C-alpha cells in the first residue's frame, strides 16, 4: 500500500510542475514588465517545462527499460526540487527559464517512471482502476497546489515556487518504499485488448496525435484563463480557485474511469469526452460573469478527466513489456509537447480574434473532432476489437 501511495504522490509532482505558478502569471508579467515581449516570455515560463519533458521522455523511457526504474526516479525527484526552487531566489527571466528547462527534464523521468511502475505492478482491471486513481490523485493534488499557489501568489509572485521544495519530502518515501520490479520475459498484460493482433503503430499514431492536440487545448486553462478572467476583476486567489474547480471536476471524473471503460471502448470514451470539453469552452467564451466562466471550466474538466487514464490504459493494452518504458515515454512526449506548444499555437489566434472567441473556436473544433471519431469508429465497426 505504501508503494502505491508513494507512486500516487510522486505523480502529483507532474501537475505541480506547470499549473502551480499559473495564478502568479499576471504579477510576474508586471515584475518583468521592462523585458521585451514580457507577456510571451512569462507565459513560456509556465509551459517551457513541457518542451523539455517532451524531449526528455523518450530518453527516460529508454533508460528505465535498460537500467531500471528506481534509480532514475530518485535522481529525477532530487533534480525537481533543485530546479523548481530556482524561482525562490532568481530575479532573471533567463535564469528562471533555465530552471524551468531542468524541471521539465525531471518531470519527464518522474512521469514516465511512475506510469511504467504502475503498469509493472498491476494487471488487468486492477490496472484500469489504478490508472484512473492516479489521474484522480494528480487532479486532487493539482487542486491543492493551485489553491495554495493562488494564496501564495497573493503574497508574492515567488510564493508558488516554494511548493516545489516538497520534492525533498517525497524523496525519502521513494527511497524506502519503491522496489525494482522483476523482469519476466513471458509476461503479458491481462487486458482484453491484448488480443488485438494489429501492429501497434496503427494505434500508437492516433494515441500520440490526439494526446498532443488535447494537451494544446487543455493548457489554455492555466495559460489563458488568468488573463481572460481579468475581465471580471478577480484576485489571484479567485483565479486559482477557478482553475482548481476545473481540476477538481477532472479528478472526480477520473475516479469513474474503470466503470466507464467496462462499458465503452477507448474510441467511444473519446466521443464522450470531447463534447464536454467543447461545450465547456464555448460556455467560457460566452460567460458574462466569473461564476458562469467557472461553470464552463467545470464542464470542460469533466471531459479532460477521462483523457489521461484512457490514453494510458489504451497504450498499455498494446505495449509489449520490453518496450513499455519507451512507448509510455512517447506518450509523455506527446502530452508535454502539447502543453508547450499551447501558447505558441493559441496566442496568435487570441491576438487576432481575442480570447473569448478563441475559446469558442476551440470548443467548436472539439465538437467536430468528436463527430469525426464517431464516424470513423462506425465505419470501422466490424474490425474494432477494443
């Protein structure tokens, strides 16, 4: 039990990496106001870890497949605390960006290792449940970190950076509770989906692409919402509460993943979750009050709560044990590159048509994507085995 709790706690560190400083973005922009193009660079502080997580994840996957899980996890958590805490003392945008880059590399190793260890330790329906629990735990952790980050941002823009120092509390848990799983050459997972005889590449590509796209959309919440909510004259704490409300809805929905997966295929879960995101974002775009905007974020959060466990379980269903770390590293890459590219893709659109219409446009894309997946699944229904 301590082993599972440790993995769940360590998993929350991946959420903490980015969104924790989100409520402090407006204050950081004011602090660095004299820097050229400060709004872009400050937003990049939030998402830069995603780039280096995406670049580092394949290497992390290869390392754990070759040398084992625990050593890399311990080193990554130590690096996480050092790199994440740079914002406590540095007053240079360049220095902060470098610290965030190393933070991203640490997250790559933590995320890939935690998911791989869960896949190693648990099989079949129990794995489905644990994956959902992991996503929920990350979500609930995110709520706590966002609320705390919002409170600390009200004191100083440096405040949220102190949260990263909690890595030094988590490290002893990893050292004493995590054991290196035994390698069993003939082991296969017991999921029903393992009967699929198609080459994994045919499923891997859609999984990776959809994960990337969804993360681009998802990260509009921590990156753009703090600026969008300025229209309603709210405090940093209220910004944190709004983002936390969406995260709370996401975490709660994740707890129901095992039940939903028992009734629906992976594709049909996507058909259900994308309309929730789409309708939520459209509601945000038409919000005429802070409360209505929060309601839209909650609806979107319900859809996002199914995404991560669905992609993790789907990938584990097709991943050979010997390549599990590398394939999950690829999923981590897709996830965090999507986070990094979110402001790069969304910001030019928002500058042209403003943030409100941008949320409506993205919401419409999510509805169209759901319809497309439903149509493709219907056409390929006789061949579907998931």
